[in-house]
C-alpha cells in the first residue's frame, strides 16, 4: 500500500507545482513584482515538484523504501498553504501576519520532508548503497557521487527555510535574512543541486547512454560548493565573483554532460528534447549572472536572470523530466500529445527569448510574458490529462 500512496502524493505535489507555475506567469504578466514571482516560481513550482519527486526517487536511489509513507500527505498541506500565504503576503495592504503564517507553515513542511527522507536513509547517508543492479554496475561510481550531494541539498533547503523563518519571527539569522541570499540557498543549493545530482543518475538511464565521468566530477562538486558561497558573498564583490565562477562552471558542466548524453543517444523522446532546451537555458543564466557580477546590476537584467533560471533552466528541465515520467500520450483529454508538449515548450522558451529581446525592444517583454503564461497553462493541462488517466 505504501508505494501507491507515495506515488499518488508525489503526483499531487507535481500538479500543485504546475498550478503555481501558471500563477508565476500570471503574476509576471500582471506586473505584481519580483517577490511574488519568486515565491510562486521557486517555492511553488520548483520546490514543490522537487519535494514530490524526491519522495518517489531518493529512497530507491539509496536502496531504501520511504520509512514514513504518510509524510507526503502531512507535508503537502503545510507546503502548499505556506506558498499561498507567502505569495499573498507580498501584496500591498496584506497584514504581516499572513507572511508569518506562510513562513511557519513552509518551515514545518520542510522539517517533515527532511525528517522523512533523513530517517529513510539514516544508515546510508553517503549514498554508498545505490540500488544499482549488477547489470549496470559500471554506473555505480557516478550514482554514488550523485547520492553524496543529496544531503547537501537537504541542508541548503533547511538553511534557506530557517533563514526565512528567522527573519520573520526574530530568531538569530545565519546570513542576515536577506531575501536574495535565501533564494540562492533554496534555488541554487536546493533545487539546482538536486536537479544536477539526480540528473546525473536519471538522464543517462532515460537516454540509455553513459555520461563522461570527468564532467560529473566537475558539475556535482561545483554545484555543491557554489550556492553557499553565492549566498555568503552576494554583497562582497570578490567572493561573489569566485562563487559565480564556481556555480557557473557546475551548470555549464552539467549542460555539456547532458548535451553529450543527448548526442550519444538514439532515443527520440519529446521530454528529453525539452530537457536539452532547459540545460541550454542554464548556460544563458550563467551568462546573465556574469553580466550582473562584472558589468553591474540593473533591474531588467536581474528580472531576466531569475526568470530564466526558474522558468528556463530549472523549469524546462523539470518539464522535460515530467513529460518523460508522465507522457502526454497517456492523457485522456483532447490535445494530449507530444506535439502539444512541444508547442507548450516552444511558448515557454520562445517567451523567455522574447523577454531577452525586450531589453532592446520593450514591447517584446509583454509578448514574451503572454507566451510564457500560455505555455505554463498548457503544461498544467497536459499533466492534468495524464494524471486523470492514471487515477
């Protein structure tokens, strides 16, 4: 009974994440501001999806079964209410207590997640036991390297969530409680590192190809070290440049790793093509970060940086993996097809490119925001169709 229960709740996290993705795109189009966009995209879309899929994947990657099968059901209302309250709390005129409720609810949800997964892998914290069968024994060194990063993901999410809580309720902070530092702990240290680490295990199997070990040895450690340095050095020019260089090396290394896998593979799946666009967007994120570090900060470039990081890099990689896990073709609603999935991704990717063009031609930004909204709506529709077919 436990495995089907975990699978159902995993899908609910992913579905909620898709709805928050639509909310992010709507907030961007409505001009509601950077704070609400970050909450809806990072906390709502990216991290809820991370929570849901980690319940399904991490235990098996550590050769274990989830020890607390009810944990996803306990966490889900805490995390979704937390995201909703945090998002509403960013709006003008809303009492501060709403954000505080959201912060506490979010933090409790994170504690449930870490507690459940931590208890599950308590006797295999380094991930030396990988659950990798003898027929794929050659993959074990990479699988162990990927597993070793997962506890660092949990620590980053815990640190970022505690920092959020501490700033809200007056507890001692780790890094001053600055929102950009919290976002980098959660986004780079939590979501990006998990995408890279799990991606080093997941995508080689999807693509039926072997990744270059040298690139794994670059991408995983760099994405493990970079986020903490980014959060700590965000307002220190020298440390920020070093941190951005390390994190950028990790993301570009992962992009190269995926590109090599894709080139070596004879698999032609729409989800895998979507993920390729995602890692290419990661390279664009690195380029924008370099501009911010070395050429100076501007509001427009900062906005593009986080939008492409969350909706382009993390977003498209997550969408690609979701389409692979939940193929549109199994859906029961009209238009559930690979062609629709490609159109959806074309809207998201094209919309982000249009927003880049908006730096030079202002009207292109609004066009891009409309396209992203349409694309996120299409993604939620395809997921809904696939989930209804599985129910």
